[in-house]
C-alpha cells in the first residue's frame, strides 16, 4: 500500500526518525505526569470530581488536559493557563503601543513577549491553583471525604500544580524544537486523543442499551467524520488572489505580463479561533 510505503520512507530518514522518537518519549513523560495525584489526596475519593467533569466547561478543561484535571494530577491545570496568557498578551498588543513596538522588533521582540507570557502564566497559575483546590475540597465534601485544609497544603499543592503546568509547557517547547513541531498544539491533541477511546466506548454502551441506539451511534460517527473533513478543508483552504505583472520592453525583447496567484489562507489564525 502507498500509505505503508510512505511510512517506511519516513522511517529511513535519520533526522525525521529521531524527531518522531523524541516526540514519542516526550508524550510518554506527559502521560505519566497526568497520572501523578497531588500528595495528600486519595485517588479513590475523586468520584464526585469525575462526575463534575462529565459535562460543560469542566469537561472541556478535562479533555484538554487528557483527564489530568479530574484526576487531581500535578498536571491538572495543563497548558490552558499558558494559552490564556497568550491570548491576553495578543489582545494587549492591539491597544498598548509599547507592546506593538516590541512586536515590530523582530526576533528579540518576540523573545521578550514570550518571556512576558511566561510570567503572566505563572500569575494565572497562582490564582487558578487555589481555586482548583477549593473546588476539589467542596467536591470531596459532598461524598463525606475531608481534604487537608492547612495553609501549607494549599501552598505546596499550588506550587506542585504550577510546576506541573510549566513542565507541560516545557515538554511542548521541546516537541517544537526537537520533535515534529507545534508542541503546544500537539500537547492539546494528545490530551484529546487520550479521552477519545473511552468516550467512544461509553457512547456505544449508552446507545446499545436503547432501542434504535445503534443507528444513532453510526449517525454520530458520520457527523464526527464530516466535522473532521470540514476542519481539514478549513485549515488547508486558500483563496487565490490574482496578480498581474505589467509588461516591459528591454531592447527588442518584452518581459513580464505574467499572471500569478497569491495563496491567502482562509483561516489565517489557525487554531486560535477554536481555542
């Protein structure tokens, strides 16, 4: 098959093979981190938190973190604080002249903005960490489980979660530099794919126990396929802007007059509108 032959040819390229292996090892490290529960919390008592993250905004956060949010993991906050900080910095660049000037400074300006984004990420983490722990305490209280409520527990757990989130960001950057690229987006992709098999199985079991549910399940798979195809077409789609070059005469020869096209992407912002 052509697909198998393509994979075989990719594996023959040393640099590409090394990047793929590096990416796989970094993904394994990330997935291992999502299973490490915060010290002082019994994993068997997280049933109420799992129920809370089955729908709504909590389910979205849990999906992006690959289940780490509902597992009270040290990676529970995931990459979302960094994305929030990036969006805030981009919005500020529209209204703050000094940030606009920094964007026009080239590589040095982007490096400074990246550093500011990391500082803002830490500030967001120091706010989200205690809020997450308070919500976790309330969820455990509903099932009659008491969580440590001392200042040092909150302080220590917040530091753990902040370090875990920055570690996730570091893994994403390593995937960008030494792996297949687009590390932050790849981390989000891995988190979503980690929940995908269990979601499909649970949906199948739910529909299988209902009359006509199998037809609905197949219809859902078809709609999912249509959404995936639409997303691919949106990302790959371009608008060809025609450019007509004027003719010019040099000596006895005529140059120019060619018609070219500028491929303008339909979705130039990539994944940011979805986030």
